[in-house]
C-alpha cells in the first residue's frame, strides 16, 4: 500500500476503502461493501475536492471526517439517503435536494433506503486551504466563511430543493466526470461557491429529524409489509403493536421512502409484477395471486395506475420488443 493510499483512507473513508484507479486528474476509490461503492475525487485546489458518489448497496457508509473545519456542498442526483447524526437523530435527503453541512452537522453514517445513491459534493477542508487557494478564491470576491455564517451551519445543516440554475450547474459537473480535466472542475468549483454565497438560511427547507428508535420501528413495519406479499397484513394492527401513532408512522415512512405506505406498497408490488410479466413464465392471474390480489381486475387496475397500461399489454409490448431484438441479431 502506498503512503498516499494510506493517508487518503485514514483521512476520509477509513480502512474499508482502497484506491482502484488514479491519474493526474482524479482518484477512484472502492468502498468495501456488498454491491457497488465507488467514490471519484478531483483535487481542484489545495483543501478543496469535488467528490462523486455512486453507491448501489444496502450497507451503511461511515465516513471519517478528520476534524470540524469542514464544509460540504452536495446535490443528490439519484436515489435517497438516510443520514444519522452524532446525537442519534436521523434525516433523509431525496433526488433533487441540495444541502450544505458544517462538520458539527456532517452525518456520522449514510444508508440508502432504495439501495442506490448518486451525488456530487464539494468538500472544503478549511485547515488544508493554502494561501494560494485563498488568494484564488478571494480574487473572485468569494468568502467561504461568509457562506457558513449566512446558512447558520454552526446550528444545523442547510437543505433546499435545487433551483434550475444550481441543477444545471450540477448536471454539467456530473456529466464531466471522467471526461474533463482538473482545470474544468476548478472553474465549476468557483461558480458553485459563488452560488452558495448568495444563499441565506431563510431560503432553505425545514429539516425533519427523527430518533434512531423511531426510524428502526418504521423499518421493521416496512419489512413486515414486504416480507410476504401474498398475505394481507393490517397496517393499523402492525403499527399499534409497535406502539407508535399512525400519524407519526406515516410521517416517518414518507420521510424514509418518499411515499405513503399504501402508495409505496402498490408501486413495490407492481415493480415485481413488471419483472414477472417480462419473464413470461407465469400467467397474469398467477402473478396477481402471488402479490395478494385475489381479484384479477383489481390487479390490472393497480398495474395500469402505476405503468399506464394493462398487464397483458405490458407483456405484449415486451414480447414484441424481444422479437425485434431477435430479428436484429439474426440480421447482423
């Protein structure tokens, strides 16, 4: 293991990470987890990194923040992320969210309710900023410390929905991964810092925090709901057994999974139905029964509500596509 590899792991990602690729522009690290955990880092200035996160895992990611003089400016491109803080409270961020964190409120762990997460982060290590970096930033009349004060990062993280300007900027940054040089990301970093400095605490969204115990309770009920889809469970009964109010349960469930329990369960079931329809092994009636629908017409209505077509039409469209693929292969 090289000295750089060891230093990199100790400061940010711990012993579960290892460098798998590196060149003059960026470093790619693989986080040791079940599934995919890829972190791509561009060192744009001394003390400032652009970090791309691409995870497909049900594991928990535990970063190792080296000290408190850190600011992270991030955007969720895809998926959802559950953040646990040092005080054992949890909050959730979803696709399209933009947030800024100071080290006192940087999560101690991240997990992914849908097992996938893509994000871009600008990580500023104020202790590592050299005089050259400070002069470069100051030349554009940008004050990193002002950003932290404006957003009250000493008291909480800042979160908002991404406006069209920020979304366009983050989209450009994301599409440039592995394509553009460090010089390109340096320019985009200054642009992002400029936008961040214009923000105020009043422009953010209310952040909802819940205790670890509340989150675990809702997840247990969620697991029961999806454990045996052929059986019908009483949500009210499951909730009452866990000694949590229905209103609180629904609020936390939406926070974690982005939907109401019933809407989520329907979409979850129809997602499985779509995969079974594409396989073509089971009759539509058999698929309906396996998902807890004794009435085929109700199953068909639910499927159409989610996918915009009846199950038989969905299967036919995929059968036609499969035939087209076979013809294409034969022609080649």
